[in-house]
C-alpha cells in the first residue's frame, strides 16, 4: 500500500555498455596550442577547443593548471563509446573575468562523462551553475568534481533541467562531487528539475550554501511547460549535507528535499546544521509527491525540524503513499525560537512512519507535530525520548499542545508498538 520496492522503481544498471569502444586519447595543457595535434606531448591549449574536436569514444584529459574559460559541450558519445572529459589533480576551470553563466553547459547531449575537475570562480552570477544540463539527453555522468565559489543570485553547483516535454534527461549519475561556498538562493546547490528520470545522486558532499542542498523537483510549469513532467525513478544515497540555510524569508531550507517528485529512494544520508533536515513536499497546487521511500538517514542538530513531509499549506500539493523508516532524528531544535519537531507532518495522507527514532532535549521543543491536514497517516513502532521524561514530553497535534507520551498516543490514535525511553546513539562526523 505504501512506498515502492526497488523493483517497483524499474531499477537498472547505469553501465554504459558491457563492451566499451575506446577512441582517441586527447590532452589539454595551459602550455599547449590549439593548432597542435592534441596528444600528450603536443596538447591543445583550451578545453573548449578540445571538446569541439572530440568524437564518440574519445577521452579528453585536462592536465594540471588554471583554465580561465567557460565550456559548452556540443558533442555526444554513443552507447558503448562515451565521451569522457577528465581532469588530472590540479586541473581547474575558473570563470573569473569570463562572460557567460555556466562553467560547463550541456544541451541535448548524451553519453558524456565529466570527472575530476575543480570548477570555481563563477562570480556575479544571475542564474548560473558550475555544471548545467538542459533540454534532453541520456547517460550523463558527473563524478568527483569539486565545485565552489559560484557566487551571485541563483548561483548553483550542479543543475539538471529536463526542459524538453517529449524527451527526458535520463540515466544520470551524480556521484562523489564536493559542492560548497555557493549562493544558490532562491534555487538549490544540486538540483534535478522537470522531465528527469532514472538518476543516482550518491556520495556527494554539499555544504555552506545559502539555500537547499539537494533537491529533486516536479510541478514547476516554467521548466517544461508541463507540470506533470517531474524528477522520478531515482535514488539519493550516501550523501553528506550540512550548513545549508536559507538567507531569505524565515529560513526554511532543507538539506535534502523532494518537491513533487515520485518513485524516489532517499537513504543512508547524513544531514546536519541546516534549517531543516530532510523534507518531502509538493509546493505546486495539484502536484502529488508519491512513492517516496525515506529510510536509514541520520538527521541531527538541524535548526528547526528534522524529518518533514507534506504540502506546507492547504493550497499547495500533497505527499501520499510514501514510507519513512529507520531514520534517526536527534536534537533538531537548535534555533532559539522556531522549533517544529523532530517529526513534522503537514498536508499528507496514506503515508507510513515506522521504526524511526526521535530524540530531543527538554520539554520546550516538540518531539513530533502533526499539523491540520496531516492526520490521515499511519505511525507505528517508533522510539521517542526526551530527558524531560515521558509525562512531560511535548507534542503538537492540529495546533494544540499535547503533554506526555501517553496523551500523544491517545490524541493521535496512532503509535501502535511505539515506545518511550533512552537510547544510545552514535552521531557521525561530516568534516
């Protein structure tokens, strides 16, 4: 009845092919010449020239040095013959003083891998990224890149916009990247938006940005002209996200956010020191986030709430048919005044919350809150604790205070198999 299994997600291998057909090995160096042949002994000078010369199966190696340019990848690989653009340690693309919005831009390209580059100094940006994908495309991989100093407004790290209504951006791997010191507000540091399907967001580190860390979005008509084209069929796993806080309005940026997507697994992530921990929502009216599995995440020391799901008001979308299990939410009440609960359920129905641990200090912050519109969900087999004790544990139910764990169970008519008591936890390090 609730969330999907991986088989229901139509899971797949991201391998490009069991047999790779390798082409030429090409090289770029700061001491090279674009009239040269592009070999390691006679490299090209600019990455853009190197990209323009590539054919399916070719690998372009960027040798150490600082390259002040912005790149448009205008070529695709083929199945079994991808194009690979890779940086050796010390290979830096800097946008300092270079016109343009994105350090690396791809539109309607497929079978391209970009890995091992440092991307920095994209300054005074108004809607730009370190790496940006638009249109459609397939089998794109972004691995082990370091992206920072993307500054301005809507200055993002990695952005995948599926803007083609008919053809998605699909089979995407975003793995092992380090994104920090960026200004994505009012956008996101790492985002998939629109017609995007079959993705893996894994093992990335995202921190010190002024809005949401990782976001998977659907329902924004401005992206494709069709709000039904959403981020879907993917996994967000093993990421570390910290110090992602919004610099506008009241500051409600989640470390990891699914906004209107469906058939997505969010698991084994660490989120700390953000406004909110992990949020599953649907901001656009008529949009439903569904079949989301949120499991085995560690969510601790965030400012205002730990695990949140549901549309944030009656006029927005909903969250349905999703499962939240095995998560640890620990002391997510660092903000001096605004405490919304280790668990906060908003406009949502037919979801299941089970086998989670919720721990908070004192009796002034709610262990859990169910807002109006969040009553139609199932809670069971959870573990709650506050050092204030069971009788003074504080909850919120439909805008009313509920004092005591027994009173919470009675008010909600939920929590079969749930217990209250101390529990030893070990918090992970993120730095």
